[in-house]
C-alpha cells in the first residue's frame, strides 16, 4: 500500500477509536500505538511530549511506544523543543547534524516532530517519531502526520 494511503487509513482508524473520548492521554496513547504498529520497523520511537502547565517552556513525556524517552525537554533544546518553540514541523534527515540535538536514545538517526494544538490554536504537545535510519521521513510523512495531529484534539 502506498505510504500516503496508509497514513489516510491510520488517520481514519485513530479518529474512529477516539471519537467521543474526552481524555487527552487516551487520544495520544491511541495515536502512538496505531502509528507505531502501522509503520514498524521504520518508526523506532513514536510518542508525545506534552506541554507542562506547571513548568513554563518545558515538555514532559506523554504516551509513547518504544524505548525509554527523555522525561523532560526544554523548548530551547532539541528537535522537539524546536517544534514547540516555532510551532512548525521539524523534519530532520540526520539528527547528528541538528544543532542542539538531544540524544534520548543513541539508536535514533532521523526524526520528525509535529506540533499538536487544541481547537483554540494553543500548543498542547508535540508528536515525536524517530527512526534508526537516516533520511527516513519525507513530505508524505509530514503531510500524513500533520493531518492526524490536526484532528487529535478536535475529533468528536
């Protein structure tokens, strides 16, 4: 199945499972699980870092699939911090060439991080996907993940 079609299928699955769910944790856990299963083994680590309401400018690990993740990431550090700080998807072909990269897991070689906003447009989290291969993500991944993230907190 072409990658874009697989993203569309997973998007529909996520929306069907989270319909009516009020818990952000359940929504994020569902998305992380279904994405990790659909795109394994290319997706090595799939999960969310949520904006910490008690510590300004920090993300805290949320639901994820994979090896141990960093517990906290400042907006000023790493690929996740860049996505949180700028509100823009970060598509990184080689994390070792990304200034300020945080090595939560030395096996990671490429990464894509997508901001997740609520219906009011406030940043709530970032979706972080890592791969053990370099240049694992492209514009198709970005479009698919951005579409999924756009619906995560608004699907009824």
